[in-house]
C-alpha cells in the first residue's frame, strides 16, 4: 500500500532530510523506525529535501507499507518508534498515480529572525538573531520585486543540482510582533519551487534592506550574480510549513 505521511521535525540535530553516510538524517531515522515497526525495509521519499538544521511542520512523505495496516494507523505505529524530534502528524492512503515530488504545485516556507539587546535562549533555537532592527516598510517594498516569475540564479548557493533556476513566487508576507525583550520578524514565502538555500538568501537580503542596505534584488535578477545579495541566513530560522498538491483536504 502506498501511503502519504504528514511529518513534522525539529531539524536542529539532523543533517537534513536525505540519507548521508555516517550522519543522522530525517530519512534515515524514519526508515529505521518503519523497519522496526513493520519488520520490512521501507523506502521513504519526501516532497523535497531540507538542509541540515532546517525544520518542518508540513513535510509530505511517501512510502510503501504493509497492506494489512490501515493507512490511518501508520501514524501511531511509526510514532511509537520515532524519537521526540520527528513525528508523523497524519497518515493516509496515497491517491492513485500520486508522485510526492513531481506533483507538488506550491510550497510555503517561513523564515524567523529576531532583534534583541541580548540573545534570547528560548527563541534562538528557531530564529536567527539580527544585529540591527530592520524597518518593516523597507522590507515590504523590496519583497514586491520578488513576486512573479524570475531567474533566481543569484539566489542559490554552490552545490545546486537544479537544471533551471527559473521559479515563480506567488506571495511574500512579512510580519513583526513584540516578544519578551525583543521583536520577532517572519518572512513567509510561497512559490512553485525553491533553489538550494534560496529562501535563506532571500530572507537575508530582505533583512539587510530593512537595516539600510541598498536593494540588490534588481541587479541580482539582471546579472545572476550572488554578490549582489546579502549573506545567507542561518538554517535554524527556516521552517517548511506546507506543500500544496492542489488536492483539497489532502490530509483531513
């Protein structure tokens, strides 16, 4: 039986999603848990790879499981074998001819950063600390340039494997909120796909513009030069929030 899992994980102690020899990854931990639970090898495929230190609240994972286990029971079977930093939130039978990677239409990532006079230990696990306090209006103006279809070659790190760097950004939403002893900023981006480190680079540029740096997005699109943009933000602030397949109520 082919089934889909909605998975959440704290990426702090993982070297990303994909199996890597000698490293602890989400795929490795989940496949080992599945083998313990069902006494057969299970290969799992995710909607896309997340990098080391990146978190997820809505990662979608596909795998073949024993037919004698109801799809909705897979969640609890796996969770009994999984560690506290990765859990299955929902499990369902996969729609016919479903492809978890190729059929993804939109993905939403959220990047969090905060400004405070001192580092905040209870915030820093899931948000990067900013050196300066950015102006929200400047960030929002720069974010308008990102929307639409563009060549995002300048927004990717070395080591990329994508054949094309053209992507479409549907929405960029930037918000701030007061937290004890500081201010938390969120950059939420929805697109049809993302390049290696693209959201972390994009967020870094928006925060830099908010702190007074001249906008480099226009030149980055024109030249494809990574140097037009600011530094890549740390992985700990990034969360994969959702993957949209155009199927209403895929996970009830």
